[in-house]
C-alpha cells in the first residue's frame, strides 16, 4: 500500500487575464500593452519586437490592429529623414497603457481577495 503523500508547502493562486474588447474584437491585452511599452521605451517597432522575441511583421500587425480599433492612433510612425525615422507612442497610447495597468492591478487584488475568502 502506498503511504499518503505529505502536504507540500506550495501555495495556491487564482489566475486570470484581462482583455479589453472593442466592437467584439480584441483590442488590448497583456502582450499588446507590453509591446506598446517597448515601443515607447525604444522608439522603434523593430527594436520592441526584438526585445519581445517576435517578428517585426507580427509586431506591425498588432500595432495596425490597435490603431484601427482605437478612436485615435496609439502609435505614430515616421520614416526616413536625417534621424532615420522612428515610432512614437501617442498621449492616448500612454494613457491606455496606464489605464490597462491600473485595471490589471485592481483585478489582481480582486483575485487575491477571492482566494482568501475561499480558503483553498
């Protein structure tokens, strides 16, 4: 007969994810917000994509999707010139990143509370 297993010292967690949807289409989620943050930090879609381990093509498709769904562009791209162009997060883009992170933080508090109330 197999002896009963000892209880491990591991802890439980309640997990979840946030998606902001617009007109029935995925607009902002954790990965897309991280991409916007990287673009803001690097000033480049290609550099942001490289930091995140994704192709430039995928990053550009995500940016296009977000810009299309947004009321105003979140990312503006400039090409050429003496500075070589670049990518800028708009004020609306920064505001949405901040709002998403705030919602995500409140959601985490809610999930932690659910875990405590249910005593897993």
